[in-house]
């Protein structure tokens, strides 16, 4: 499918990592792109490097933690390119925290603001128009870190657990209107967000591989998908692991660098 009839996907956090990989995968499948990011100059360089035409991809400067910013980008997308067939709330941040430190409370706040509020704010401009059209897909990005809390990673773990609950709640609200809500749960994906992790990352996969699997899951009509699939097995085991054993397994594990120890 091409031209004006090509489907449109809106992707937040498209300036690097998974966001860029998703953009490339959807473009390869013939979709038009609406790409949003806070680092808009990097996003524009990416679009230029891919040689996307103005019809194929348009760029929106937006911060998902700022409701006015991201909702304005969504409304602008509808005005300029039309109502998307799919919206991917991908933008996120990650940093370790120490809850004993006052200054790390702000990191917790910022992480929840970006990773949870940011999903809702990204979806908001599109929900009612999709309901009226009675068609569309909203995709929220969670993480395998949502399954159990990891020491000094409480901000990220809490935010991604909340993201899953939010998407599940929204799914029930949107289903009667023909709008699908999909929760994507990445394991370890090789991106700038994970490259500073000082601990083993089992089943680490390239961003392009994640994008392929995510596209396949969405195309198959899945509502929830852990990627890669072996991490789904790990997730089920972690859920039933007794607390005492879980704590012993994590004893001595390297911690996620705090916000002032690694770039966000």
C-alpha cells in the first residue's frame, strides 16, 4: 500500500533506540510515519539519513512529560497527516535511585511522569477520534522490569508496572468502540537506554529484532506480548518465585546507575 491510502503510525520517542527501529520497520511495511521526540534535531537527522520524503515521514517536537506539548503534537499530526491507524507511546527514561536520598525523589517523579503519564498524554488526542471512527490501535511500551521490583531500580520498575495496569484498563474502555490497546513488554534490547547497565542482560536482542517481533504481534492482533518470547517464560517464573528466594538471587547483583552516574 502506498500514497494517500498508506496507513499512518504515530511514534513517540522516535529519536533513538526502539523508536527508530519501529519507524524503520513500519516504513518497510509501507506505513507513513508521524515521528515525535523531545530531541527533535536528532530526529530530523535520522529522517534525513533515511531519505524519507515529506509524504513518508513528518517530525513533531514534543515532550511526553508535558501534556500541552505532546497533545499539541498529536492534534497537529491529525491536522497535517490525518488520524493515525496506530499510535505507539514509546518514549521513556530509566535511572537508578536511592530512596533514602531526598534528591532522588525528583527522579522518581520524573520517571513516573514520563513513563506513565506520558503514555496517557500521547494517546489522549487520538482516543475519541478513533472511537468515533471505530478503528485504531494504541500501543503502550512497558518492560520486563515491571514483573518484580529490582533494588535501586524502583522508579523504573514502578513506572512500567503502572504502564501495564494503565494499558489494561484502557483496553477495556476502548474495546466496545473497536479500538485495540496493545501492551508491549520488552526484555533487554540493545539501545542507548540499556548500554550502561552494569549487570548481565539475558536474551539481549537488537532493536531491529524487537521491532520485527512487535510488528508481528500487532499484526496478529495480540493485546499483550513479551519480547523476546524466552523472557515471557522468565517473567512467569519470577512471578511465582518466593520472596526469600528472589531476594537471595538478587543479592550482590550490580545496581542500575543513579541519575547522576549515567546519562539519561
